[in-house]
């Protein structure tokens, strides 16, 4: 337990032989459950998980919070049983095998389902590649156990030192997705949404629809949108990353278009649920009207520029009208963003 709260750690692993064992062995002693999900690896990841689990059990004999029920190991989670095979618990480690490859988000979802079934108070996600400094874990857990936040996530962009350690191509991609996620989620102060070092309270995990979480690398962006709709408080915690010999399995040419489409869909869903269905706020109409007006303005400007109409004055008039529509559309979008920022301001905090 950590400060009176039971703690679970979810470790998704796909072809992480040579890394995942060290991560398991380095998990702090105050963690009560370690859910390690092998996402149909083709190397020796599964064997390494079992070996590390046995070593961890030997080191932490009789460790664990007796109030945490081992429902998962006893087959108590129906949704989990439909997607994965849960092996016997080895000490505090719960080894889980996916029946098919489900991606990073799918593995996180499986771990979340297991943590929900066990009823742990706070659930942490840690990558299996050793990039995350486990000595920083209390900084993620403190906002949760102190009741200051429902979800805490690492942020590598809050300090110049941490930003400098990030490879340039990752920084550019991260900055782009940060901006898109701000718009989609409504958490305008939150950065580095791709950071997989997170902690979530049991109540927040139970509130969101875990079974419908996105099952690709954009799961963390999707989760932020769902948390905002449910009014959950998010803490952005300054956190370094450790870049070593591991290789990213993200195919960026496929990743960016997929996540962008997902974010657009999530954005429209958030507007519908939060500002139209649950409670009405004009910012939803400002967003929609602004986007439509700006789109018409862009289209009209393009038609005016490439028009072959005989009258030299007509394209100019069309162009001016279209430009005015474009400016008006952008103004409505900016106004909607200002309202959106104000609505979620109380749900965000930064921890440096």
C-alpha cells in the first residue's frame, strides 16, 4: 500500500524481451498488484515475464494488501475473460496473455479491467521498455491519494531539461498531437498527451467506459476526452523520460492519420454529450457555426482565385465576401475555445 491506498501497476508488453523483466523487478515494494499483459509477443517476452514474476515473488514474500480481492486470478472479470487468459497470480504479479494482438491501447484496457475487478484504489500504467523512471512514481500517486486529482500523467514538456532529452522528431510530433488533443479533450493546459506514465483513481476508472477505450496508441488521448466529459480533475506532472536502446513500434505514417480522425470524432462526441445532451452551452454552436463558416470561406476564396468568369470585378467581390466569412468563422472558433478553456480550468493543475 501507498499512504493507505492500494496500488496496481499495469504493464503492457509486446516484444519487450530484454526490458520487461527489469521493469517488473524494479516496481516499488509498496505496489500491491502488477498486471503484466503480453500482447501476443513473438519473442521471449512471456517467458521473461514469468521468470521476473517468480523473482519478484521470492523477494517480496508475503507482500500485498489483504483487502485487495484477487477476483481476476479467480476468473471474476467476465469482460477480461473474453479477451485474455489470466494465469495464476505469482506473488503480487498477475500474468495475462492476450489471445490476439490488440495494440497498446488494448493491453492497457485489459490491465484496467483487471484492476477494476480487483478494486485497487489507484492504477498506474508503466511501459515495458524501461523508459519510465520508477523513482518518480510517488509524484504521480500523491495527487490521487490526496484527493487533488482523479488522473495524473507525466509531462516531458514542462521543463527545458526534459524537452532537451526528447529526440527532435518525437518533440515535433508530440507538440502537434498536444495541440490537437487540447481541442478534442477540453484540457487546454495539459501537454504531452502521448505520455504513458499515468495514474488513475478507482472512481475515475469506474466512471469511464473502459470497454470502449480506443485500442491503438491514441488510447491516452481518447481517455482524456472521456475524463473531461465526466468532469474528472487532471494533474500534469513534470517527468523525465529515459531513452535507451529500445525501439519504438509506432508506424508514424499510419499513426498520425488514425489518431487525428479519432480525435475529431471524440471532439464532436464531447460537444454533443457535455454541451448539448447533459447541459446546454452556446460554445457548441460557436464551434459548429465557426467551422462551417470558415469552411465556406476557404471554399469561396478558392473558387474566386481560380475562377475564369469574364467579369474582372466578380471574382474580386466573391473573394472579399469569402475572406470575410473566413475571418468570421475563425473569430467564432476562437470565441468557442475561450469558453471551452474557462469551462475546464478548474479541472486542471500542473505539478512541477
